[in-house]
């Protein structure tokens, strides 16, 4: 039983290891065709100068429950595999 727990823990660690998260600040929220979206100001994830490109925007689709729980100015992260 102890070995099974260790094996499951070890497997789940590597299963999630390839995922990355991109985060940003919610700049606006909108609904279109029954779907919910956040417009994010993406965080600077790469190297380089913080002042070089200005704001980088990205729109992401979210579930209605997430849409209702988050507010403009909150941070939101999306998982990319």
C-alpha cells in the first residue's frame, strides 16, 4: 500500500511537469455568443528590458463560474501544455 502511494505520487509529479502557466492581470471582461472572456495584460515572462514593448494583451476563454469570481485587476493564470 505504501509503495502504491509512492508510485502514484511520483507519476502525478511527472504528469504535471510539462505544463507551464502564463499569468496576467485582468484588464476587462466580456461575454460573446454565450462564452465568457478575460482580456489579460500578460506578465513579462521572458528576459530582457521591462520597458521595451509596452503592454501585451491576450484574450482567454473561461468558465462562467471563473468569470463571476474574478474581478478587473485580479491575476489570472492559464495552463499551457
